[in-house]
C-alpha cells in the first residue's frame, strides 16, 4: 500500500473543486433564458465534438439514502412518474428539433435518482424515440446507473434488448450495518450472481460503485468490502469519497449523529482499496475509478486520450457534447453549460409551454475553454503538454501559462514534494501526485485565487 505522508495529508485535505466541469457548477449564472439556451444548442451543431451524448435524469427513489448529494424525489406515486416520463419525451422532442439530424449518438447515460425504479416499458419507449430521431455510431455506450434493490433478471433482459451495454451498479458497501445506517436498501439478487449473469452477455460491461467515509466504516470493514468486490470480478470499479455537504443536502446532517470517519482513516480506506485493486490487476483511472488492463478506459489512458464529463470517464470514440434531459440535468456543450430546473412543477410547466426547462448555465470564453482543457488533461490523463495545448488553441505555450496563471514556482513546490515532474514542455503527475490531483489542478484555475465558493474536502 502506498504510504502518504502526514504532511501531505494535512496540507492538501482542504476544500477543493472536483472539476467534473470547468468552471464548477457553483459558478453557474441564473440569467440564461430558454430562448438563449435554444440558440446555444443550435450553435452547438457547428462545434466539436460532433457526436451526441445524452444524459437522462430520473429523480425518483423509493427511499432517501442519507449520503446522497443528487437531486431526488421520494415517491411511489405512479401518476407522478407517468407525468414525468411524458415531459421527458416532450423535452427530447424539443431538443432533437434543434440538433442536426446527421449527427450520431455515441453515448446515452441514465442517472438519478434511481433510473431502474421506472417501469421498464417506459425506458423502452424513450429508447425507441432516440432510435427514431437519430442514428448511432457503430458501438455506442448505452449505460444505466442501477440500484440493485430494484433489479430483476427479466428487467435486465429487457434493458439489454433495448440496447443497454453498460451497467453501473451502486453497491456502496457490503456491510449491512453501514447500509442500514445510511438507509440504503440491500440488493435483491446476490451481487456475485447479478454480475455473473450480466457478464454472460456479449459486448456488455459491468462496474460496481462504492463509497468510503460513511458511518461505521473503518479500514478493516472497507477492506472486506473491496476483497468481496474483487471476487465478484467486474470490469470496472469506482471507489468514491463521500462528500459531506450538509449546507446543500440537509439530510446528510443526520449522519453526524453516528460519527463520520476522520480524514486519516478515510484516506487509509482509499489507499487500502487502491492497493488491493491494483494488486488484483486493475489499473487506476483518474481520481477514483479502476479498470482491467484490456478495458477501453485503460487503453485510452495509456494513449493519453481519456475524457470525462459529469457521467464519468469516457474514450475519444464515445465522447460527445452532452445534452441533458430531466430535472437538474446539466448539458455540457463546447461553448456552454445549461442546467435544467430542479423544481418538478416548473419543469412540467416549461415543457408544456414548449420551452426548454433551462434556468441556469454558463457561457465560456476562449480563456475558460483553455483552462478547462488544461484541467481535463491533468485530471484524466495525468499529463499536460504545453506545446500540444498551445497548438490546439492556435496560441503559444507562454500564453497558456499566462491564462492559467500558473507559475514555475508553484510547479517547483509540487515537484520538490514528489507530486509532479515538469519541464518547459510538459507536466507529468507522479504516482503519489495522483492522490492530490484536485489540489494540483486547482493551481491552474485562476478562479481559485479569489474563490469564496464552498467545496467538499479533497481527500
């Protein structure tokens, strides 16, 4: 197991953006109208990448998991779900009318909430609409985030028939006490049976998701969980740090009564998991993902062609501008971010009026696109070429350094601490530096020089 110094842990365990977008979502503005959003989507047809990536947000859950930071609605009301699905279909129609019909879908990602809480026939209907309106690339990624408490074999069979080829299953922990404490219902089918069943299907991949930093987790118990996960043998795993943000998600405050692991124990959990997974042959991808050596993500990392959006890591082949549907969904376009309203009544009303339900967003200038590119390269590929970046934006390495307001003095400090290696042409993140990648990326972010925003801690 990698041993990180107490000095590093104390110095760098500070509030830092996760950089799933740049600028981060708490910089989005409230003055973008539906009409402006329509124009932005229309303009995206002439931007790169040409491929289409769709994100569908399904907010419904049967129970509130106390750690959750997502936009969710706890309900079993069928009428409420029916109305949402109808609005989702109408929103898809509005967006599709703004997109050139010649562009192809490379990725569809269903997130939530609990997407597989929907009756499967609703999922089939929406997937059918995509197929009617668009063509697909040869091997698109069609993925769903699944709660294992709501999965049956027949449900999975119908999803596969509808075109789904990647399943991200939110296990979170194998410890029943942890799951009960955070109000997470247990799996309906034993996880090993579930994964084995899916792995028998051709060209289908499974990843398991886990969270560390929850009440009643400790190094020994989480080690147990990861060892069980390795035996299950998924193609990928994600090991996420619990982000405690009770000022945003008030339900998280309830977890404090049980006690949360301290920062040292929390990072030791992750390092233990990291050691177990890499010893088992998994390659660490970015911050918190692990994939087998022959996985397309591993191949993309090795060729420095890994990308990332709000839905996770992707390859250059499946990368597209992201068009989000549903409440709170965030579209990630070349020139802008557009976020839908989180308010369900407002969402229905805007769709009924034929308007995009966009209420927030951010239009990027050229400098911000450059900063986004630099941070993405570091966060995804653990490498930055000043020359390549300058060539991509038709400028000079000196200009890139001035725009990111980074200095050799800052880089030298990281290099002296063993976190990076750098010269006039490139920056390379070291094995130790991977664990502090958010902190390193933040020094290339001019916004962080004067930021008054709140973020979760880096570790």
